[in-house]
């Protein structure tokens, strides 16, 4: 009762608002996004590309290569990529609000969708550890948090897998990928990831789930996945909040 009264008083003093639409949230709306806004997100269903995670049109089914990844012959260093949906509409707004707007609670929403897809596609039973994509220490200091880590933490808890939060390190501060061409993106992240000293035993021979918020060309994902495999990981799966195209502004 005390918790209920305190929560009601807090809502009066500091009314909660939907992180996307901005409308006031009612007392029984406990999440950070209004229910009608969440319903606008087209979560990937049974039609998707396993290679890059891009959702496909209804009736296409599960395919191993699509128009979004056909030109990336080198692949992404991953066995399969799981994406909540396309980087557009409300899902894009959620990703942007999490990454740049300080709306940290949105990570729980994205993690819940990713967890459901991981279970539905049989990936949850295959992976043995969850690794978030790291930020360079300067960028993390500027932002105050790592959005991939915020997604990975509740996801690992739901999957009941260990979270290897400080295993992968980004050794160089690179240019923002959004400003670069596909070739420049690949060169920009080549060799910037490393597994911390003394931590290779944590992934040696294991299947790892690598988490990031948005994937466009897959250059960052590929560089990190190859680093993990070089350090001893048996295989790498990827989980991303949204699959973007080059013209999506990711």
C-alpha cells in the first residue's frame, strides 16, 4: 500500500510521458511507451533473412540471403542475425530515443522483443553467453551509458545466460558509421575490437550472442564477430533491435 501511494504521489509531482509520442501515461500503463504506440511496431514474424535479419514480405518464409545483404559477400561473421524489425517508424523512434534521448527504459522493451524472437527461432537454446557491442570509453563517457549493454542485460537475464559485459573492448575511437559509405564503414572498424586480456577462457569453444541496437551494412557487427571467433568463440549469433538500410539514416 505504501509503495502504491508513493507511486501515485510521484506521478502527480512528476507525470510520466510516453517516450515516443509524449502523451501522459496513465497509472496502469507501467511501460515507457504508450500501448497504442507499441502496437504500431511491426515485429519480425516468420518471414525473414537469417543472414542479415531483415524482415521479408508475407509468405516469403525463412531465407538465407536477401536484397539487403546480397552485395555483402564477406558476410557478417555471424551464423544468424535476429532483428526485431526494420529501422523505420516507431521502432526507429524507439532506437533513437534510447541512443540519443536518454530514455534508458526503452532497452527493456527491445530486449523483450529480442528474447521472444530468440526463443521462437530456437537460438536461445544454442547460445551460451551474451556479449554487448562495446562503445569506446570516450563515447560512453559522453553518452553516459552503452545502449547495447542496456539491451543485453535484461535479455541475458530472460535467456538465463551469463552476460559478458566487459569482455569485448573497443580500442579506438572511430568516426560515426552513419556518415560513411559501405567501404569506409568496413575500413573504419577494421581491427578496433579486442577481447580483454585473460578473458578468452570465457568464450573459448562457446556459442555467443552479440547484441547491438542497429545494423546497417554489418561492418561493425562483422568486425566484432570476427574478433570473438579469433579469440576462441565457436560461433557467433547476433541480436539487433533494428535492421537499417543505407538510406535510413542509421
